[in-house]
């Protein structure tokens, strides 16, 4: 069983998207791209009458890390999954591995990029940029109570063993 | 490194030096030991993923990707190559090496050399390329060693990242009973 | 390399969101969030988030220029001002002050607008002065003022979260002013019912409980049907009517011919649904109405707002928290420009002018007939925002003097004799008044580029050149602010500190919620709005009806947002929204090009399948090259002189 830390257990916060609130205005995308070299790392998927912002889930199982041939993705002590831009060669193996389609190749900067949970801001005690800017209060960074319902509800977790306790 | 004009000058010097010792009837010229900036890429098609990391990292934009539906070709605009070795260092499969040979004819004729060709896996939903087949197979293999759901192996890997995002969004909406 | 932050107010829509501009060594690098702001609580939409990109664009106007034929050449301020004023003097002497007009900016500060109106009336001696409110909310301003006493939204915008029912009509705030979604969705979370009336299914309707796909221009019939239902079901608030409103008189008779069954075919909504919505609204304890251009930009705009006033009165929804009528003014200082009297029919503070001047479109018509000789346009782009673009071009070209003050070379500036560069919102100090009546101070983040000057200084210099400098001796914006506070009744008691604190101060001071006990009318009671002003106009019978409007990420005529990379990546070109059935009936698919033709002209544009009423099409107006205004004839609402910009008959055909 994997005993990797989750940012939910370390920071005691969870990225929650209130789908009743998301209006698909893409303010999060605009703000995120401003903070990240002009490339947004959150994706607002719009369907006919709904919008869903997708972030990196900073998963337990991290298929991206498993697929990377250069060990260029790492999980920090805080449980945040980060791309090491010095080691990354831009082979896009992680892009193929991610079930949520979150990683992207930035050809200009020659690395793969993905949501970094606004690490610098979070470490300074602030919320990630998308949460701060969301006009409709749809993107939330709220206290995690460790109930594991996310694991049960996760559409990709059909064959999942017991989670590490925290 | 060297630009085209400088290279040509250096080359003219080299040619005149060499022609004094070797008759210049050959296409491939061995590159003298301490001389930088000249070489010929060799791709091992057994190992190569056709992932294009080499193309992404190439500082001279000499490597190009040509994709036509089912196949991806990695090609080299030879006259731009300065044999810097970025492609060698960045290759995840160690499938590229630089031979210390200079292809004079390809250089002078500005040839685009075909390096490697591979099939690509296309998204079942939109037809966009997901990844070249050799890379796709290995990534899928690696990921299956994790405790991940069957859904990844049987469904998700057949979709490109854009369609995966749409699917994730749809699944999220369904789980939260919005749809 | 110190990063600094300067607190300011977003320059786009009228919500007045607070934000910080971050600068490093005099360069604007980004935006930060004002989490303690009482209205937006830090939140910003995509426009606010990317607003900083506009400031240091390479194509900012930075020196005064004059046009010779079609070439612009730079001139000094001395030359520009001297030539402009000597020209104005001659025109005034020969044709009188009324041959000169000023278009004031709904994006300029209160201080600048106060000086503009002083300049117009005291220096040029003209009442031909107007601002962008004319294009959208003059109907609201007039109807609300006539009935309640003030032309204002009746409560603070934040209070929408306390409503039990919100009727959103003719406006799409979740796309044009996304931060308002915060309050509306909080209300919804607490159980409020959201009703949206719009021919399109927009992001606002995604979150609605009732969607009325109303046929463009039939708002009056719909609201009358609501009132008829309410009266018939005896749900009117008798106590409120008895204590607060003038007697009911004719209202019942006026709506007798507007039952849901009768209006159904006109508004194209099932009568039972109309009835259900009316009852929901009437049964709510606290109901609010949010309205916008979709309702006001018709020849019966003032009448339509009047009927909304009637609806609010009959259900007793004025004067309590969570109730009210909220016109959403869509520019950062449209409210302020109007408060400052940059209007032909009002002096500062909505005191009726002795002589009513010409409104925006009337000034264009006057220029076209060569009676108006000079127009000074500040921060407005009529070539892209006024109807009948070719008529506007002809009119402006006929002027003896056209001077344009702006931050970019807009389509209008290209026709000017003189272009004057001005400071943008980040380069000036002064106040904006939001649609929620918050007066908020801007902090300068950097100096204006090149020779560009703050707007109020330009006016002061012009006045000086015309010999009236003594009326314009101000050393700072604070001095002007103090004069405003002394002269504009609703700004009484405001201090610079009030305006400088985060969230500013709502005016009239200490009266955020209006009409709690009495209305601001002579008798203290509200009056009904029954007057019919509309003249009937000849309309071609063409198969489609065109409506115009706003889309996400873009603003106004796009002179700012078309220079923002995010907005252009998301939507770089306009698309004609049309229903799938209508498009396939033309034998076309999503993305195919069509010709849109009205009696005035035609444009060629790409289509986009959307959930919009059958035979109705929508085109955004943020892209002047493909502006729907090329197709729209000039038809004004007789009461407010607001042009009709929606509900235009057009035909659509395949483009080869």
C-alpha cells in the first residue's frame, strides 16, 4: 500500500469545487495564467449548462510520477505534487499517464507544467490564486476532516485499498 | 554555438585542409577529434519512444515532428544541427547518439533527414494524437503497476488529455448528481 | 527590486470591485486581491484579473496629435490647446455655445466629470453635454427618479444576498459582471428563487429556477401580465400601497388586456409558466429586480422600466433589505458621471436644467445636419457604440472641430482633428462611484506615459486658454472633491477619508438602503408609471430578430479588452449566436459564415450554435470591425432619447 502523504493530511485543507456555484466565468483561468507564465494550470470545462473547474488532484497514487522516466516529478513533504523544471525533458509521458488530463507541455519553456497548488502562497498561509479570485465562491480551500469520502466518491478509485490513516 | 555562415567558413577551411590529404569523393567525412559543432544523429528505432523530447529541447529548432493521422515522423533539418548533444541528454530512452561523422552532401543540399518513424495512438473520441505507440505502451505498463482502477487501463488511456478533462468533468457532475 | 501594491478600483464594469495593482520598479506586473473589500471580498472576474495588461501597452497614446488628411503628427500641448480653443472661440462667436457638444466619459473620475460639466456650462455655455448612461440606463434613471425621487438603484448591491426572489431581466450578470454572482448565488443557497428573462440561455440562466425565453422587445407585455396575475390573485401588498404609494387608480384597467393568455403569443411563453413566475415573485417576502440593457435599449425603454417600478410597488418590494430595483450600470463611473451632471437635462445632483440640451445621439444628428459644429469626445467610442455607424462617421466628419481625448487610438479617434492623450485609471487619483453607489478613491500606481495628462488637468487648461481659468484653479483632486461635496446634495458629508477606505462610502451618506420610511418625492409617496411614450416605428418584416450584447472577458467596444491576451485567446472574434434548428434550416453548420442584412447594410460573420430562441440571433458588440451597429438604424426612446440597440429585424443568408 502506498504511504505517500496527501496535502490534505499535511495542510489539513482540501481543494473543493462547489458545482452549484461555478458559473464558468474562467476568472480562475485568467488569474492562474497571470501567476504562471501566461499558461493557465486550471481548466474550466464547460458543458451545455454546467461548468467544472479541474485542478491537479495531487493524487495519492500519482501515476505521473510513476510514468516519468527522469524522476522529474516529486511529491513534497507537504503532499504537493510538483514538476522539477530542471530535470524535466518534456517527453510528455506524464501527460499520457494523468487520468484527469491535467499536465500540459509548455513548448516555449520546454517543460511540462501543472497546477502547483500555488505552493509559495500556500506556504505563506494564503489561499491558492484561483480560490482567492473566484467571483462565485465556487473554488474553495477548506479544512479537510479526513473522512475519506473523496476516496470513496472518486470516479477513478474503483479498485482502491485502505488509505493511510492520519 | 556556430551559425550557418560561420559554419560554412569553417567548413571551407576544413575542406581545403582535408583535400590536401584525402580525395574528396566521399559524402561522409569523419569529424576531427577536437572539432565541435559537427555530427550526425543516429536514432535507435527499437528504443525510441518518438516522444519528441529531443525536438522540444533542441536549441536550434533543427528537429521537426511531422504527423499524419496514424504516423509520427521525427525529422532533422540537418543544416541547422550543431551537434550540441541536448537531444542525447534529454532522451528518456537513451535512443539518440551523435556519430562523429559529417554528412557533407546533406548539409550542402539542405536535406531533411528522416530519423525515426512510429505509429501514434489516437483518441477514440476526437481523433487527436494521445502519444506515440511505443511510449503509450510503456506508460500504460508502468501505471498498471500502481493501485489504479481498471477504468484507467481499459478506458482512460484511449483518450487524449482534452477528452480526459471533459470526461473527468462529466464524471464529477454525475457523482455529485448534477447530471 | 521591491514589489509594491497600490489599492485601486477595477476600470471595467460598474460593480466597483477593489483590487491591488502590483508594481516593480515602476512597471505594473500584476494584480493582487483586496480580501477585505465589503463588496467583492477580494474576488475579481477575468477582466479585473487581467486589467493591468492595458496600462503599459506600447500603443498607448502618449502625445497630443493633429491629423493632416489621414496622417497624424505629434504636436505640443501648447499648440494643441491653443488651436482647439481658438477654434472653439470662433465657432462659439459665430454659431453660439449650443453649436458645441461634449461627450463626457463614464470611465473618467468624478473630479474630471465635475470639471467637464462646469466647462460645458460656464465656459462654453452649452447644455449639450452627455455621458454613456444615455446608451443604456437613461430610461432607468428617469423612471426611478420620477417614481421614487432618486435615479438610483434602491439599495446596496450586497443586499441581493438577502432576497428570497430575484428577477433578472435583460441582463446577463454572470458573464458581464461575474462578481455579482457571489451575492445572487448566496441568496439561492439560502433558498431564494432566481427568475431570468432572456431570449438566450446564458450562464445566468444555468443557475436559475425559472427561465423566461422572452421575445425581444416584449418586456412591457410580460411585466403587465405579472401585474395582472398578481391583482387577479389579490396578492398586492395592501398596507404598503395604502401607506407608501399614491392611489391605485387606473392600474387594474391598464393591465386588464394583458393576462398571461393574451400576451402569451407576443412574448412567446406559455401562459401557465408566466402565471407561475408571477406568483413566485408575489409570494416572496423580499423580492429584488435586477435589470439591464436588454430591457432598456428599446424605443419603449423608459416605459418598460416604469412597469418594473409598478411591479416592485404592487408587491411592496422597496425600502427593505433584500428588496429593490437594481439597474446594473455597466461602466466604472457611469453613476458618478451622471451624479456630476454630465447630462443635458440635469445639473449636478439631478437638479433639472433650465434649458435641456441635446443627448448623445441627438448631437450626432445635429452634427449630421450641420447645426452642431464642434464636439469634444472624452473616453467614448461612438464609431463603435452608436447605432448606424456610417451615419455617425458622416456626422463626425462634417464637424468643423472634432477633438478626442482617450488612452488608445480608437475608431473614433481616427476621425479626430485633435487627439489628446490622457491618463488611465491607474495613473490618476480621484473617485469613481459604482452602480452600488459606492464612492471609492483610486490610488495612482504609476505616472501617465509620455506627455499624457490627467483628464481634469486637461479641462482646467482648456478653461484657462478660454479666459475662465479662475474657476478652475485646483492644485489637487482633493480640492475638486471638496467642491463636489459642497455642491452635489447626495455627496454631502463625504470626506477624503471616507472615499479612501476600502469600500469607500455609499452615498447618500448613511443611507445605503433608500426609501425605508418615505420616498424622495414631494408627498413622500411613490407614484405609478403609466405613461406611454413610445411612438410606433415602421419595422421591416424580416425573418430574424437581432439582439446585441456582451460576452465573457470582453467589455464595451473592446478598445481595452481586445488588447488583453487572455480575452483574445478565449474569444478573438465575434460569432453570431443562432439556434441549431435555424442554422440547419439554412443548410449550414456550426462555424459557417453568413450574411446578416438589415435595411441599413450587411455584415459577414461566423456562426455559433447556441441555446437561443427560434428566429432570434445575437451578436456581441465588442469587435468594431464586425459591429452589429452597422445594421442598426437610429430609433430613440422619446422619453430618454436612448437608442434602440436590440430587436432589429434582419435576414440571414449563407455566405459563399
